[in-house]
């Protein structure tokens, strides 16, 4: 589990089914077997060196995320797994990517992304979303996309400063929204909520 608060920008040293990421801060306390979010994707650390760590990518990860199009020298957002007792500065992020979203417009501090229409039910105005592992508040939601506001601090501390139009970002919609949606699909719970007056 993660929070979407990026700790460091790493740089890709090796690509393929086993990636190597150059970094510094996140190596503190990191062990082989630990989980780490790489641009929002939960990966298992399989090797550690003095200035890098390695992780292996499954076929599913390569299929769904933008880690399949990483290039040597590219930048990624890094966050170590949440520990019990840590502050939850962002929102609950699992590291399980829903889909890729395409950046199609940048206007002032607003970034506009296009997504699959099937995800629109989980993307709500003022709700939370993780974009390349960054916890953000949705400024506006559309049938096929959303916008987020990027403050100067976030721009400086994350890979948003490298994003160009056409960039495909990993997105993870809010786990709480998805869970509620799935629960409401169960007729017994829906009936219960109706009977108790929670929904019409």
C-alpha cells in the first residue's frame, strides 16, 4: 500500500523484463522482497546496489502499464511502501494500475488526460486519482477523461515536469470508489441501502 506522495525521481538504467532504477533516497531501509511503487506500479525489489535497485516485470505489467515503453535514461516516480504509523499524506494507492491515460492538453497549471469511457464511473470531481503514482485531486471529470491541477512543488518533485502532450500515464482510480461501486452492484446490499433510506 502506498500514499501517492513521491519520495524521489529515479532514472532508468536498464529496461526490459528486469529493470534497474538509479536512485538514492528510497534505498534507505529498502530490502530485497520489499514493495516499491515505480511511477505508480507496485513492484517487488529483487536486487539492491549502492545506487540502484532492480525489479522484475510480469507480462501483465508490461501489457497494462507504461513501464513497457521505458527508455534508458527515462525518469520515474518512486515511493516506498507505507509503514504502520506513517502519515497518510495523499490517499490509499495500491499500485495496481487500471489503465493508461493520454495527456492531450496543458493549460496553465491544469493537465488534461483522456481515458477509457469505462473508467468514468470511478473518476469524480474533487475525488482522488493517482497519475504515475502521484496522488492528485480531480479538478473536473468528463465522459472520457479528467483534469488535475499541478502546483509548482508537485511539478518540481515529480515527473510531471517531463510530461509532453501525447504522454501515456499510469492511472489508478480511487480504491474506495471502486469498492463501493462493486458493493452496490450486489442486489442484497442495494436493497438494504434503499430500505434504510441511504439511496433512492
